[in-house]
């Protein structure tokens, strides 16, 4: 119980807020990428099972997550 004594309510609220803020930014980036590409990414990933697009999208989301985490942390 000693670990929870130093925890401030504002830190908990801030963590929850920035978690949802990061998720919203990632979803917005997905929708932006989906709108810019001339083909449906969802169809390419689900139906055609295009592994190249899956790897590129996964790496883009990892990069976005690192950038968002760095911005939130400062």
C-alpha cells in the first residue's frame, strides 16, 4: 500500500487522458492514410492478405507511437 501513497490523482487523470489522446491521434492518422491512398487498405490487408502493406503499416504505426509518446512526455 505504500506505493499508492505517493500517487497523485492528477497523475492518474493525466495518464488516462494522454492514453486516449494518443489513441485518437493514431486513429486519425489511420483515417488520413486511408483517405490518401488510391486503394482500400482494409481490403488489401483483410481480403488480399498483402504482407508488404501490413509490414509498412505496422512500421508506420510504431513510428507514430514513438513520436506521440515523445511529444506527450515533454
